């Protein structure tokens, strides 16, 4: 039976939940595939996978802040409408609670921000903290395959 090691390529079902409920849950749909160490999961979550065998289903409780760090006040920022227009669709309307994807400065990836407030001038207050930052996290996993 194959065992999860650093760098393993995995097929799995998983669920990440905080006090308010699920953030990600693949159990009702298609399983996820990922490469351990590629940054698709937080290091604390990946660490829980090391040593698990194919076919194992496990649940882990992670302490507040352990999975996705502590909330940082400087990660809540106003973004000018002019910049939003340059990065995306000038006709875009933003709503509180919506999650918006932004390109990384190198253009090779993306990061997300949740809309917290829309200003009268069209600027938008985004929270770039992970939704589970500073919160306890339940991580449930079913390891389907390990390569």
C-alpha cells in the first residue's frame, strides 16, 4: 500500500471547515489531485497527510491560526477603482462578500480578496486574509491514490 511522502502526487477527497462551516468540500463531487509541496494546501495541512496510506480516511483538528496563519490588519486594503478597471472589466460591479481573483505581480499566478466595503468613489475595501486565518480548522481527508 502506497504511503504519502513529501512530493507525492495525490488523488483525494478533502474538506476544510472553520467554525462557520465548510470552506472546501470535495466529498460530494470529483476528487482533487495535487502534488504535495506545491503550495496547493497550507504546510500545516500537508504535514497531516505525511505517512497516511491509500484508502485511509482521517480527520484532524488544527488550532486557531495553525492552518492559515493569523489575520493581519495590513491585509485589509482599499483598492482604487482606476486600478480595478486596469486589472479587469471596467463595467464590473463589486458586492460585499464577493471573492475577486487578482493576478500576481509576475502574472504567473493569482490571489483572492473578499469585498468588505464599496466606497462612494468606486474604490473597494478588500480583505486578502485567508477566510480561515486565526480560526480553528477541521481537516478531513480520504486518500484515494498516491504516486
